[in-house]
C-alpha cells in the first residue's frame, strides 16, 4: 500500500468546502490502494499548508499527494503549474480524486492535458461555452 497525504484548500476559508473535498478522497484512495497518512490545509491561496507539504516532500517524507480537484493547487493556471512543478521537482506524484481528470499526474504531457481539461471544465461550469482563441490552452 502506498502512503499519501491529502491537500485541501478553500479559497474562502470555508470549512464546508474543505469537508466536501475530504469526502471526495476516500473512494479514490481505496481504488488505488493508497493509505492516507496526513492532511495539509490552506485557506485562500496555497500558503503555509502547501509550504509545509513541500518541506515534508523535500525531506523525503511525502511521495504522493491527493487533491480533490486540480484547482486546489492554484486557481490561476500559472500558479497551478508552478505548484505542480514544485511538487514534481520534490519527487511527489500528484493524484486528482475528482473532476474531469482523475489519477496520478506523472509527466508534462499529462499535466498539460490536465490544465486544458481543467480550463474547459471551468468554462463549462461558468456557462462560458465559447473558448478564448487567444488562450494558449485553446489549441
């Protein structure tokens, strides 16, 4: 069994929102034979919880992290990419428990696809069916 930590983040600091994220993870953990060994939480932008997670990863104490959806690692694509890259450089596999894409994100191609699908999903949720042709994810 692989040991994994959970990373929960609420943009507004809502306990109900992090509780919902927490509910999305157990089935994913079971299906992939992962054991939860801890939880890191942030309110607002990724901050102290994410920094602690990176510190634990750098110390070799974390190798797998599960997020409920990819946007928990940063809502803005550039910030999200920076955070996923930082985890990757620390040797951490990022798992996404729900949303359009689920499963481990192991390489640049998968990560790029995740962003494209995430942006499309956000547009769908926001009711914006027309892609911005100047957006690099449109390709």
